[in-house]
């Protein structure tokens, strides 16, 4: 609203979709939602309090080993089919998650900076060439569900691996046709 050449604004936040934050609830600070009443133009309102604040946007916090291992455990669990018992939920098993993280570090995709884990240029480059479907928690959950069906004898093992191979081959052709073949040695180096 504009009053005597001054613009007055207000704002509130309402969470519509939690996104990645639903995996990090135990680490989040408790904040009370403030929902503002509806304000109409050309109406008079009384100012109850005023305060001037200067704030700056802070970058997102980096993962630590603990927060990344927790995220690996929880990712994709809501996408798993209900009623199907899967051997593992998330990425890896409790016994293999730390090993996966160490592998990412030893291969140069991630580096430690004190307690923080930071993506390297090599890690960022890999993420940019990998298709969205491979990075999707939903895709991981679907594969876990199918693997559970294979284990339970309700899905043919050979069929599962054949379909998975077709998907990987199709995606690798897309990567090659997108111009990445010029850098194929660099991409092979990454893996």
C-alpha cells in the first residue's frame, strides 16, 4: 500500500509443499507460522507495532555426514508401494550408506571441509549429465519395489534386469547424442 509516498508491505509464509524439508524435520528449528489477515484497499487499519529490520539471505547449509546419511535413509520412502516389504528403504542399506559416501569422496565427487561435505566440480559435472529420471527418488523407490517383487517370486529376475538394461542403454544414447560424446573420455574418467 502507498501512503504519503511511502510503500508499505507485509508478508507471511505458508508451507504449501514440504519438498526436501520433510526429510530434515529433526534438524529444523521450530518456527511458528504467522498468517496475516486479509487486507482490503482503501480501508483504514491501526498500526499495532513497527520495526525496521535489515536482513540478508543466507545460503542453504551444507550437508554433514550425519545429515547426508539421514537423507539417504529417508529419500524415496514415501514413493514405495504400500504393503510391500522392501529389503531397504532410501539409498543403500544401513550397512552400506557410509561406504557409498566414502566411495563418493575417494572418487572425487564430494570432499570434506571440516564437518561439511561439498560437491566438487567433478561431482557437479556428473549430476548435470545424468538424466532427471536417474536422480529421482521415485525411480529409486520403483526399482526397490520391483526388486522386492523379484525376491518374493512375483517378478521374473531376468525381466527386471533386461528392462533396467534397456533404460540405461537408452539414457546413455541420449547422453551421447546431446554432444557429450566429445567429452566421453572426461565422462569415463568421472565414473
